[in-house]
């Protein structure tokens, strides 16, 4: 019996927070059906998502990043470009590409904020897994 495969991309910036999305994803998915890929940052996710989708090996691709205001660049612009790129990868390849790319309005590197966002990423990882399963099921029924 063939298993449906899924890809999970995670950005390495703030990996202590971003990796929690994978934890949540794997609470729903069978780990044996998920291939995990690390990229340096959020900007690298859309290209890899498109590359993975084009292989035909994956029913869906999920991508996780935490884009915060570093004080040097417009983090909202970066986040928008990343999410737009992920959507384009999905539309161009016909493979669902799900975003777990979050951009908080207010983030400070404190224990309190880090704990809040770690828990939030676990939940968003679960939601991405549920969305992946549902969209694959829905499209298979067409």
C-alpha cells in the first residue's frame, strides 16, 4: 500500500519557535509520511516549496517561518512576499502549499513572548496538517 507523502519546510531563523509547528504537524500526521526540509530563512521557502511540489512526490507542502520586526527592514513586506510566493508555488504546480508563516505585530525576545509563540506554532502546525489532509481528500473526490 502506498502512503501519501507530505513535505514540511521550516526556516531556521527563530528555530526554537518555528520547530514547534513541525511538532504540531506530526501530532496529526504519521512521521513516516513527512519529509522535513530546513532553509535559512523565510525567503527561501517559496522556491523550495515549488521545487518539492514539482517532483510529484508530495500531496501537499507546508512551510513554517516566524518573520519578526528586526528594526532594519519592513518585516510585513517580507512576510507578504513569502506568503505570496507560497501561494504562487501552489497555483503554478497544482500542489497545495500551506503557510504556517506568522508575522506578529508585537514581538519581543522575552521568555513570556517566546512561550506564547511556541504554543501558537504548535497549534498552527496542527491546523496545517488538518488542512493538508482535508484539501488532499477534497481534491481526490473531484
